[in-house]
């Protein structure tokens, strides 16, 4: 089955605030899940591109690349901004990072460290801060912190699914 492109996704932000702890756990678990998913993939396959798409390692690097954006958007909520900071939609940082020339161990360690920082930031939010709203720049939708966290978790899972697709294409299962 062909998956939907990330930029073609639409979102309905109606999740009850009581789901907040579960969404945070999804975010917390991404570095562990991706590490486990690629644990037995040989190094030469981690950097192999399939159909000129990002390699497994580039997908991992991309997740790490976006951590400052996610952290910054939480800061936007805290500051009471009306609009969240925009993403750089060409993924220039990932394209220029040359993640295939970095060790997967380093990428996973840095991603986990950055994600831990994000989780600590989210977990220190007051109940009032958790209720803050702001407009997402690309989706042009108002979202709450829980919606932003859900959006992050969905983006994580989008790339985890891409890693699984690559693993299947490379006949590694």
C-alpha cells in the first residue's frame, strides 16, 4: 500500500486534553522505537537510497533535525504567540547535513538527547500553558499544545513507516 505524502496530510484537532499523557509517551518512545527497528540493519543498508528517496539514516537524521523546530513551537505557545514559527519546507538542513557520513549511533544518541529535552519542556508546562492556542503556519489551523504534540508524533510515525518501507524494499525482513 502506498502511503500518503506528509504534505498531503490533513488533521482534525479534536483530541481530548486528557489524551495528553499518551501523546507525550508516543513522543518519548520514538528514539527507542526507531533504534529497535533498525537494530539489525547492516551499516551499508542504513545509507542506501531506494528510488532516490532518503536512506534510513537520513530519515533518522531528519527527525533529529526537526527537534529545534518542535522545541521552538512549544516556546511559541508559552510566549502566547498567535502563530507558530514556520518550518523550512524544503528540508534544506537534512539535505545539507550529509547524515549518511555520520554514524547511526551518533544520530540516535543526539536525537534521543534532543527529544529528552523536548519532553522535559512539555512536562513542565502549567495547566494554563497546556491550554494555549496558536495558528499552525502551513496548515492554517488553530491548534493547542496537545495538537502540536500529536502533529509531532504523527510526523515521527510517518518517518518510522518510511524506514519500515525501506527495510522491506531492501529485503531485510
